[in-house]
């Protein structure tokens, strides 16, 4: 009998573009009607108002939860998720940082 195969994993870039369109992640949305730029919420991990909803897009990639081994406290895990996300963005060579509002007090985000 042929070996059973798992469904192929969706690559990061197509997954991210679908996620932006889906409205599933709070703050992740298109910023222009032609769908050429989108924003990603980017709260610093040290903020006291960071919620799990603010981090959800960083925890999921390609439709699957990232497996990350916890090292240290909560902040280090959040930093690892964000680092993985940032590296995946860069590795596609499809996305360019257009605006960095990550230090904006009331609405920290980045536009790609």
C-alpha cells in the first residue's frame, strides 16, 4: 500500500497574504485598496498591555502553530515568535518594510 502523505505545508508568503485578507488576526490588515501594503501589529514585549491576541499572528505560520521551546520567561518566548516571523518575512524577499510605527504608543505596527 502506498505511504500516506500529510497535506503539504503552505509556504509562509502565501499563508501571510491569506491571513491578511482573512481578518482572523487582530490588527493584521491591508492598508491600501490595491492590496499592495499591509500592516502587522507590533507591540513591544515589555509593554504591560500586550495580550495573547496581539501575538497570535507570530505564533502561527503556514497555518500551523510554531513549535517553540520555552527558554526563560514569557518575554523570551514572545521574542522568539517575533524573530521567527521577522526572519520568515525577510527570507521570502517578497516583503519590504515600508513604515515602522512599532514605537508608536497607542498603535504600534509595521507596514510591509
